[in-house]
């Protein structure tokens, strides 16, 4: 019995140390990325290409996803409110506020975590298992500067842009649903008086934070790929799970901090 307990405790200790070591490596990659931003010689063409891959190729994906979510949310909200009070004049304004400071950046980033995060991890993981990253080091090129920094800058910018695009498309789809299903006047629905600068600032902070987390975590998973195609598959799966979890955890942390500091303005 004691041997089983000892074995279990040893395995648990190794697992804890492994997680702690991975967290240190992730933190090192994040710091290395920030330092890489300060170095000169970053290829502007690579950043523009990554902005195209991350942003332009995600426009339809984000629009369709957030559009359907907006339609479902407005339909359910109007349905429940009509059963209680029947006053649907505030549905549009409250939905716009919720989109601005939470739903738009969070849902957009979750979509990017699945599409962009998987792509980054697969590309870097493939280079890792084929020893291309070792070749970069032999040529005097920093892998973080060459691989992660351009994706970091592109994801940071395009997450903000796509969050705005997703909010607009979701709000428009919700307005169409409210008008067609519950005869809510679009002039009443498009009421933005409930939104203030606190909501805009909070939404921007979330979009920027998510845009920083996704490429760093995905690149970290890609750099830890081992073996062959199986290792690349593991890295891709870990990137999607890790990026999605990071978005949800950061959403909770930022929202809680905002509620504590400026709760009266939310």
C-alpha cells in the first residue's frame, strides 16, 4: 500500500514540476516576443502576410459565427422579454453594450483560437520536427523573432479589427431577427445610448490581451512538438485547447478586475 502511495506521489510531483517548467518556458517565450518587438530588422512583408492570413481569411468565419450567435441571442431575449413585460425597446441597447465589452472580443478570439492557433502551431511544429528551426539557429536567426513576432503583431492588430467587424455583423443580424420575428423597429433597436467609454475601453483591453495570448501560446506549443507528424498533431491540439482556455480565463480575470474597479460604470 505504501509503495502505491509513494508511486502516486512521485508521479504527481513529476507532473507538477512538468507543468511548472512549461509555465516558465511559456513566460520566457512571451518575454522573448516582447523583446523581439524592440529589435530592428523585422520583415514588414511577413507581418503583412500574417495579417492577411489571420485577418482576411477569418472575415467570413467570424461574420457567420457571430451573426448566427447574434440572431439566436436576440431571438431568445425577445421571446423571454415578450412573455414577461412585452417591452422590447431596451433589447437592442443592452445587446450592443454586451457585445462591446464582452461578447464580440471574446467570441471572436475563441474563433481565432481554433483557426489561427491551430495554423500557427502546425506551421511551427512542422518546422520543429523537420529540424528547420535548428537550421535557423545555426544561421544566427532567432526563431522567436522570425516565427512568433510577426504573428504576434498581426494577431494583435487583426483581433481588434475582427472584434469590431464581428460586433457590427452580430448587431446587424440581431436587428434583422428582432424586426422580422418580433416587429421591433430598427430605429428603436439601434440605440447606442447605453454604451460609454468604459465599455469601449474594456472591450479594447480584452481584444488586445487575447490577440497577445493566442500567438504566444500557439507558438509555444509548436516549439514543443516532438517526433514526427504525431507530434505536430499533439501541438495543434494543445494550441487550440490552451488558447481557448486562455481566452476564457483572461475574460474572467479582466471582467472581475473591471467589476471591482469600475463596477458602477458597467
